[in-house]
C-alpha cells in the first residue's frame, strides 16, 4: 500500500504521472488507486470492490 503509511514516501509514480499529464495539458486528472490485491483472495476482492465504487462515484460526479 503506497497511498499512506510507511511506504507512502516510495510512491514516486503518482507525482510523475500527474506531472506528465499536466505537461501535455491534462490538468483535471483524478487517480483511482488499486491497492491490496496481493493480500490474498479476500484482499483482492476488497480492492476490486473499493475500485468499482470509486469509479462509479467518479462517473456520477462527472455526469
């Protein structure tokens, strides 16, 4: 898990991705993280469910 906790400092991809998207003019980007998929079957199911909810919320907000 890189969004918070001990490993948050190692998440260099997020800032890089947002920087590169901004460089090409995409400044209204929202990230949806998929974390915890390696924590076994229950962790993967929870991660997928959380991601599906986040996508639905984003789509509802954009509609």
